[in-house]
């Protein structure tokens, strides 16, 4: 995650990651830690976050500092509408 963000920095820093539900949550945590001076963090427990993010979720983060923002388009959802 950190390598992808640094590699694209010169070209604007846009990175897209595709993954299953809780992968988005894990990536946001990694981006928020990018540039943090601390080297020790409490262990990240994926099992505690599995139900936080819907299966067809869409997430967006913006840097300086890294923070969660509204995605540029609505997520894909399964519904009868």
C-alpha cells in the first residue's frame, strides 16, 4: 500500500485498489498510517471489521492528511429498484 502511494506520487498520486469488503477498511488504515512517525501499532484485527463494510462497497480517501471522503460515484448495490 505504502509503495503504491509513493510510486505514483510524481504523477499525481492517484491509486485505485479493488478488493472484497473489509479489504477497503484495511487499506484505509494502511494509508492513514503512511507518513506517521510511529513504528509500533496495536495489531489490526480483521475479524473485528468484517461487518463494517458492505460487500459491494466503494471507498475514497484523500491525502494531506489521509482521510476518508465521499466517493466520486455511488456504490453498486443489489436491490429491486
